[in-house]
C-alpha cells in the first residue's frame, strides 16, 4: 500500500502588494517625523532646552537639601557625627547616644510632652533654667516628675521641689536658721536638703516669690552662689524648672522672669492623643518611682553630673556660628522690636545666651557648626508673651523658606507656567505638567 504524504500548513507568504504597502507606511512615518522636526517652532525647541535646565536645577536643590539634612539624620540614626570630645573626654557621638537614651527614659509615661523633655535636657546642658507657663490642669506640675527623673539618671544628683505662696518664707527654700550658729552669734542656715544643695530643682508658682526670697533666689539662678551668713557658698545647681499659671504681675519680678532663658507654653493634650492619655494605667503615671528605683538599670546611669559639666565651654570652643545664622538673629530682633505691635523687647544678654544655646544644641547633636534650622529653638527663647512664640516661629520658617534656594524655586515655577501656557492640548505635555509638583514634594518627603 502506497502512503500518501499529507500537505503541512505553511506560513503565509507576503504578497508583493502587501510588502509594498508596509514599506510605503514606514517611509510615510519617517517623512512625517522629519516634517514635524523641521516644522517644530523655535519656542518648542527652547522649551525643551529649558526643561533640561529645570531638571538640572531640581537635582541641585535635592542635593543641597540632602547635604543640609545629612548631619541631623545621621545623628538621629545613631551615625558617627564627628570626632569632637565632650567635657569628660568622651566622643560627642557617645554623648549624643546618652542623650537619646535619657530622652526615652524621661518621656516614659508622658503624653505630648516631648518638647518639654528636650528643653529640660538642653537647659541642663546650657546651665540655664526652664519656665513652663499655662492654665491649671495642663500637668505643669508633672515637670516635678521630669526633674526627679533627671536627678535620678544623673548619678549623685539631688532633687528639690517646693510650692510657693505669697506668704512663703526664705526658710522654705534655703533651709532653717542654725540654732547653734545663733548661739555663737552666727546667722547661718542649715542648707542640706534645700535649694542651695540641689542639682535639679522644681519650683511651682515661682512668680509668687516675695522680696524676702527674690534676692537670694536671683543670685542662685544667675551666679550659682548662695550667701550663707558671711560666707558665699557655691551651688551645684544644673537647672531649675519653674511653673506658673500666669505671667509676672509686678516689675520686681521682671528680673526673675528674665532668668528663665527657655520658656514653653504648656497646652492641653490634643484630641488625637486624649484617648491614649485616658487609657494609661496608674502604674504608668507612677513611672517616676520606677525610674528612680533601681540603680542597676542601665537607663538610670545613662548620664552623670560629669556629662553636663564642661559641655557649654566645649561647645563655645568647638562649634562655629555661620554668618547666615548671625544675620538671621539680628534681623529677627529688628522685626520683633520694630515691626511687631506691641513690640517684643529682646535684651542683648538674652541674644548672647541664645547664641550659646544654639552652640550647645549643635554640639550635643554631634555637629561642628550651628545650622539655620537650629534657630527654630528661638521660638522658646525670645517671646515675652506665649502668643508671640507662634509669630517668631512663622517668621523663622518664612525666612528659611526664602533662603533655601528661592531663586531655584522661582525658576521652576516660571518654567512650569510656561509649559502650561504652551501645552496647547497635548495630552503627554499636560500629564507631565500635572505630575511635576508631586515630584517636587517627593524630593522633600523622600525617606533618607
């Protein structure tokens, strides 16, 4: 039987006519592209060149922002910020790590009091004092817990607290008179356990201090000295935290008010965090006892009194203040005193201390120069009334935004406006313009 081969399916062969049609289509597309290129107007060519320049400017702005934020982000991530040494001879990176550990201990069990915790630590490193001002019921007295915790994590630190009234007497702050001293015709006080021997102190209703207390209190706050009889004794005070429901009413308290370099207006807990506050257990409110309890806890020994000593002097010697920061502070005082109504008076002494504070803030973060972003701390330094803090912060932010590449931003906006005017209904160009602002937002919000 003879087998017959079945025909197999073969690929269709292009006819000469189909091949000619394809070649004609390709030729027509190439001619159209050449015609569009030849017919492209000058403004379109210039626009493409401008887009290329805009991309270069975007990259430059991004690199500049990354350079400015790199030291801060490196410190926050535990990186090595520098080789500077603190007063005890340890690297500044070790000091920054200790500060982060101490901050987490101080914040434990507190809701929306992160700012106060950091201001307290900064005040202690600067050798300055912190004032908490706000209405009753905003947990200003909780600062006594912060002070107690700070003295607990400072090995060997003593804590003192007192509530003042209009009828408070010097014995409540400085100790009783020595009976044995009186027998020997000596007017001296038993200061052990009172303010003259404290490392950290908290005084509630501080502006109720009367004239019998003010002179000695001012000397302790400013000079760290206490006149005990005929002898002038050195006081080991790192920081005093004062709390009040109201601003000082009499002029004799102005000097005391000026002694508090750092000031914070304490507000109620926000609605978003209120549920967390109400859900906290009683044990969490009493965490100050836990913090001060065990000396074997590493967190309790994260800082020592020696870590605070000498930091200000080291910061003065090692940290530079750029000209831009100085100009910003000078312009800010001119704005507060000449353009605000009512004017905000800022003394020369407060400005000099502000520079020292900015140096310490940069040094404890491991940086060798003050950043213009550090000037945001001045919103807790220069105000006389709490409402002025927001004015100061907004002025600084506006100044920083204007100085941070304002020419590049104006150039980018002008380019976007030109592209929008010349898009002429081109869908691709419209989509490019639509997404450009979001791309710029990503530059700012990008994860490091």
